[in-house]
C-alpha cells in the first residue's frame, strides 16, 4: 500500500512537471529524484531521452548515506558487461532494456477482474534503492535467506508485475560468496505455499553473472517480474541476535554439534559391543530380553548413522533437481522411520520391564512374543511413513527447496502437519506410556525392597539407583529434555545440552549395563579371554 502511494505521488509529480521539496527534476532527461539518508527514489520517463535506469557509485568520502552516492543515468541500450567489468565502486544498478521497452504493452495491466479496464497511464519507471533490509524481515526466528547488499525496488505503474523478458539488476555484495551460497531473489509479500509469512524467494529470478576483478564481487541478476529485489545469501539465519549474542550462539552450536558427534560415536561403539557379544555367546543372544536389546540396538545404530554420516549437501551436490528431490524425500523418510523404530522397540522394552518388576509372579509372556515384537517394532512404524509419502510427499522437503536451485538446506525431514501427526504424535503417545511404566517400576521396586530390607542398606540403594538410571535410558526418558527445548524458551539452552549429552549415549549405556555390568555376561567374557591367554580353543556358548 505504501509503495502504491509513493508511486502515485512520484508519477503525478512527473506528469505535472512540479518540483518536490528539496528536489529539482532534470527535465532534459525526464527524471525526478527524491533523496533521503537511507532511501532514494527515481521516476523516469523513458520517452524523453531514452533513459530507463540508474547506477549508484560510492562517493569519494566513503559515506554510507545513499544521498551522498554518485548517480549515473543508464540508457535502454546499456551493456550489462560494461556495468560488471567497469568501475569497481559501483554499488547498485538497474535499467529497463530496449527490447523490454519495445514489448511493454505485453505486460498485463494490474487491475481487479471486477473493475473496468482504464486506459494505461503514461509510461513511467519507478526505481527505489534502500540502504538496508530492515523493512524486509521475516516474522519468524529462522529464515533461509539474508540480503547481501542493497535492496532495489522497480515498478512500472499500471503495468506488471510479470515481464516478457528479464529485468537486469546489478548488486555490489557486502561479503564474499562461495559456490552454492548465493541466489538472486525478491520479497514475496504473499507466498502461495505458506500460511502467514512474507519472505525472501527466488522464483522468477536467476543468478546470471559475476565480475572477475572486484572483491567482494559485483553480481548480475535477472528477474522476470517487477518488485523488491536483493542479492541473497543462503543458509539458516537466526534473527534478532546482536553480534555478541550471535557469536555466543555459534559457540554453543559448535559445542552441541561436537557433543552430538562424540555421543553418537560412543553409542555406535556400544551397539557394536552388544552385537559382538551376541555373535560370540549363543546363550546370551537366545534370551528374550537380549533379543529385544539386539533389535533396539539396530534401530539406534540406524538412527545414529543417519544423523552422523548422511549429509544432504554432499549427497545432492552437482546433480539435477529431480534427483535432489528424490534423495531428500528418501533421506527424510529413513530418518522418520528410524525414530519411530527406536521408540517402538523402547515400548516393547517397557512392557518387558513392567512384567519383570511390577507383575513379577508368573511373569506371563504372550505366545509368539518374538513375532509380535517384530511386527510392532519394524512393521508398524512403516504406516506413518507410508501415509506421509502418499499424502504429503513434499513435506519432507525444506521450505526453500523449490525456490533455491543452489540447494544447501540439510533438513530433509517431515514439516508441518506431517511432522505433528507422522512423528510427534506417535512419539508422544509412546513416551507417555513409557513414562507411566517408568514410574510404576520405580515405585514397585522401591516399595518391595523397603519391605524386605533395611532402608539404610547401601548396596540395595545403589542397585535401585543403577536400575533407575538404566530404565531412564532404556525407556527413552531423556527425550523429555528434547520436548522441553521447544516449550521452555528461557532454559532451552540448558535442555539442549542435557538432551545432546544424554540422548546420544543410549547405545553405550545399554552396552555398559547389559554387557560390562552384568555379572553373567561379564563372566562369559572373562572365560573367553582366559582361554585366549591359556591357548585354549574351546568354544564358549
């Protein structure tokens, strides 16, 4: 609305040849200029002298005020190569090329279908340059683009917004760019695939060229519509953080990544230890509890491997967009499945612990327990994955996937309703069931041990504590910190550290408890190593 009002004021002033306060129109060139510190606008009549654009150059005083920049008018036959490889102090430039001016009547007049079409107004080109992107901030904590230079708005009142050919825009970037980290874009006020947020988008804009001599480089963009343009950095950007807080945030992000890598590595090592034990000792792997632990450890290993070693940026680099989409969806579906598998086997484990410590007498295990466990642990988790794949396949793709041809976002995971109903809902249901089991087991063993032993028996208290810690990891209680990360804004950093430290160690804790700290399993390994030292070749089962 403000842009429309400004266009009407500037166009009307140019038609009537009136002078705006503090501004002298260059009638010979058909241009009116309105200057301010952080914004500058031009209304150009290309029929007067074939002027169709402007170029701004940095002043000799190195002032950052736009009103101090040196202006050069550009004609419709301007060469974009000359702009790119010309003066290194070029800040921003744009113009309407001659071939676009010739085809200007092909642009649809912007009117409502219910309004009678009025005669098109006199042709005017309105160019506005803004010093910063403060007027273009996404209303959310994280965005995938950030302006790298000035903001340029180009409008042709009464025409548009779509153009029959590319409109060239030249930007001098504010920082270096690398392969895949840049994109030409525009501010999308009404995204068709979003609910409420305006945002930077790259649809209809292309990165055409870059200067070979300037550093940071001067870049050439081409867009097939007229609106607010910028040269964009791609990535994941958190908003409203001053430089000192941003540095702290980056330090915490690095620390959390390091903790996650170390924890996942230890967890994978624990899973390997569990499976080596199962391979060497038949009596151990034939126990019902050991079979469940083996299945759970496979799910944990699959999840840890996906988080550790599969990186979408490397998988989809230098391949075509169709294959990128397939790989991203496959990766997202595998990640979803691995999370659901781990929680399903933790639910089965919770059921066994309930039978062991709460029911106790008789310990009735249902017939065909192994087959039923496989159905619950490996087959049922495919149902949410299949539903998401069938009903909302593209929900696995990051929000900026189709906009950014230089795709770098690694978050190939369900989004929106697919995340809520395909991941969070089943996880929350299983977590609540496991939490209830955890409380019931702790209450049961505490009450029964207190009745049969002295309360000051340190060995019994130590055993209770060890079992509580084991069940905390075994039943996935560490995920409560993951939920708190998103619900408690003030303490989310503390919960982030707790979640990364505890949740990633699940496989290692299982190995420590069921192999290292279990007397019978430890005895099997002691006999095995003793036989090796003695040179025996007997087979341990």
